[in-house]
């Protein structure tokens, strides 16, 4: 990744810093962070800058180290090596309550014996703020999370979504510089989760503070984030905008983890000239060695079904499934180890031989990936902190 790309990503939200230097634009910087549990490396020399006012998501499968990273930032876990910087100042030795941040957990940790008002006011009472200040701030927070009129409600009578709003309001009431969110929507049903995704992004945009969000849900990350940090085995795989992560994955793991992908072997003969699935096709990628072995990525929605005489390659339909807005078909392509997944608005019968082609801009070329793909990983049982 070039310096120019790093600078752009930092302005948007996050960048990987491998030099170990202090970046004046970053509100949070992680430098050479490593940690292990029971002999298992959970984070390996991780470096990351997070810009002020951004919505940054740490995304990856269970055991990738994303929650551990969040807990190190929050002060709940100490790294074996490395530094945590806040506005350029080392905060490794600061306890969580002295850091200018708050955390929202998946388990909301509300006080069951307190009403909504007292839950939100709790931190401010600890700080011995005046009753007038507390009342004004609680009112502001209730308005922010759309819970006006709920002040005297017992939190045990609230729905899951309402309880989550109270937890967010309580975390924001102390005016943190950074809000850490550890899979906060995981306990909600699908509709509530989607509604809360929209609300969280609106809250972050309105307040303008930094959100660092942890999830394994790709759609959640793509819909809310300014920048996504994809992790696997304690290592950052790629940092980029949602569009870049989806359309231009840097390796096979990212391509496989972010949505469905067809990943096949290919040969990059020259700039914009690639062969795969027995076809030689035009693409838009450059910068590879002549006849370099590469991974070719094609999204299912980018495969176009065409008459056989117009096809770049063909295959036999093994299954067809109606998905509401389109059909998903599994297609067997001769001499390929893996079947292809394609999407079309027209169903093709099982056993039919179909022609396929892909537009040059929808053929993504990557350096050959030698690690595990997301669908192949057999994750060991890490301690909870390693999730």
C-alpha cells in the first residue's frame, strides 16, 4: 500500500502504520501490538492509526483478534508488547475509567435496579456533576436515542432495542472522545439490527466523535463504516472503504470473507490480459509479471448468462434456488476444482449447459494467496478475549 493510499485512508478513518511513528492526525494509534493466550498468538505485531471523527469497523471471523484489539484500546486487556497512543500520548498504564472513551458491550450491562434516567446519569453522578447538568444531559441523550418520555421506565420492561439505546446513551453521556462498540447488535433480531445500524450511523455523524466497532457481520460493516479493517489470525489483511474492500479485495481471504466470491486460478499474461476457466479475457488490472500465476475473483452478481455462441466459458447448472429478487445457481465448469455461484433474474433448469461471460471491470486480479480462506478455517477455541 502506497504512502498516498495510507494518507487517504487516515483522513477517511484508519490506516496501517508499519513504521511505528506517531501520526499527528490519529486519535488512536496502536504500535507493534502483540498478545497471546495459552500459547496462541492472538495479535501479531499489529499497527493501526484511527482518525478522529471516523466510524471504523474491525471485521473478521471468530478468533481473528478484533475483540482483543478493542479491549486493548479500552484498557481491559494489557498487550504483551507494544504501545497504545491516544492523541500521541502513551496510555498503556491508564485504567479504563481514566481513558477518554467508553465501551458498549453486546451484553448491555444495565443496572436492573435503576430506571432509565438513573442508568444514563450514573457516570455523571460518579463524576459529581450538578443535578441540573445531569438533567440537561440525560434529556439530550434521550432525545438522541429517541427515548423521550422513558425516563422513569424500569430497564427490565424495555425491549432489546430500547435497552441497547439506553446503553448507548449512558456511554455517550460522559462526552467520550471515542466510543468502542463490541458487537452491540448481536442479540437483536434481524429487523431491529438493521434499524439500529441506521441509527448508530446517524448518531455518530451527528456527534462527530470516533466510533470503533467490532463485528463478524460483513453486511453490518459495509453499511455503517467509513473504513473497514479486515483481520484474520491476529493480522490486518486489508484496510479500506466499504467499496474498496468489496470491489478490490487484496487477497483471497478478504474476497472470500466479504460476500460470496468465485475465486479461481488464473494467468496474468500482460497488463489487462488474463486467462481463467479456459478463456483468455480482458481485465483492467496492471502491474503483474508476465505470465504470473494469480487468483481471479468474480462476484456472483457479475456473471452474465449469455447464449453459448457468445460465451467466454460455459458450465452445467447443478442447482437453482429462488432468493426473492434473483435466482442463485450452482454451476459446474469443466476442469475447475470448485463450482461457481452465479446470480440471475432468469432461472436456468438443472442440467442445462449455460454460457457465461464477465465484463473486464468485474474481473478482479489478486496476488496468489497461500493462506486459509474464510470458508476453510477450522477455528480453535480461543478464550473470549480472542474473539
